[in-house]
C-alpha cells in the first residue's frame, strides 16, 4: 500500500473505524476520504454512488454497521437486517464499479452457528443454526462475506473479510440499553461504586464464555491483513483465549475497585454458550494480539470521562 493512496474508512468515528484510522495515520497514511453518517447515509444508493464517483478511493475499509448487544439485536431485528444489508451492498458494489484496489469487510463472530464446536474455525460458517437473539445481524454479515466472495469470483476483485471477536476500547458504546457486555459491566460497576450500591446485577448465569480483543489490536491486525492477506476465505481475528462472564465481572469489579456483591439474573438471556475463535490462520500470516484483557480494561476504564458518557446516554 502506497502511503499516498486514498483510503475510505466507512464508519471512521465508530470504535473500530476510529482505531483503524489512528493506526493508518501512525503508519504514515494521510490521504483519507471520510464522511460522517450525517454527511453520507450509506443506506442511500445514490448518495453512495455519488460519493465514490467524486472521491475514487484506492482502498476501502468497511467498518460501518448498525451494532448492539443482545437486547438491541433482539428488539430492532428489522433495522439490524435492513440497515446492515443496505450499507454493505452499496459500499461493496460501488467499490467494484469504481475499481477500488482492495476492500476489507469487517464482520462479527456471531456469524457462526450457536452450537458450533469450539474454537470456531472459519470453515464452520453456515454449518448450523444461528443464535436467535442476533440472527438478523448475523445474516446481514454473512451476506456481506458472501458478496465479497462472489465479487472476487465473478469480477476478480481483491475483497477480503475479517471476523473480529468481541471488541472493546476507545469510543465504545456505554448505553445500557444497547451496549455489549464489557462496556455495560464497566458502567454498571462504576456507577454502583459511586452510588454505594450493595450489589451489581449481571445478566444471565455468568457461565457463558466470551473472548475479548482490544480494538487497537484489531486495527493492527487489519493493517497486517491489508498488507499480507489476499485470499477469498474469511479470517478470524481474536486472541484465541476466553473468560466466563462471571470471570469478566470479577476482573471489572477489581479494576473499578467496587466492594459490593455480584448478583446474577438468570431470567435474562445468556446468548451463545461459548464463542472462542480459532486464530491459527491469522497467526500463520504472522500476527498475534499484544494487549492482555486486564491491561486493556484498566487502560480503557482510567481514560474515560464518565461525566460525558452519562450526559450522552441521558440525551
């Protein structure tokens, strides 16, 4: 990749897109085509076509998506399916029409069957039933993977797909109604400490196991893939290590210095029993994560301006 090449990062203000932007800037890239969601509605076919015709990016990183945790995925099922399909269809197709040199599509570990063998290998895609609570989002992401494969097959496009595990880091979403488990727990424990609450409620049994990757590690992996990976098959991005939700809660309790109890609400859904990525393929291409879970959470927690987060989610 030439450092003068024009790069379009769809979703550059989100957690993933902003991390990739920081990484590319650190590596010396400076020619970016960037639009906020208010400036460019990626669901609008004509608007996306006009943007690509005007900017003619050399590289495209598709990190824009409608995302959320179990609750949001389950409630806004139509929006999650429609919005994500429209976003990726428009960006991928316009990348082809405007001769983009390489496109990186970012999916999610939820594309894998609910009861797939662990760890999750890339070849397990479409071998079983999806987790019902996030099925619309997963179906949209699977369609994106297959669209990249199809455009590679039919048109010779160099489009690659990466499937990150659960992410956390700067610019995460801390709204308790639609955030993922790690930021939601960080906020719950922080507020419980400030308010002197005797216990923190954690959804589910605490038994499901999850893998977590700091978004700066993901950005580093994405850059590595842009430089070195040119195959049609999707590639997992993660740590290859997981913890139970209960263990995660204990880590966050320690980092936030909360002294109360943890209570589990078994009436709330657990989701998939376990999601651990097989990252041997990515490691074979020379990349491995560097930020440990406790180190990463501690860094995130101590860098947050909680007054702004509370103010933002109350609006």
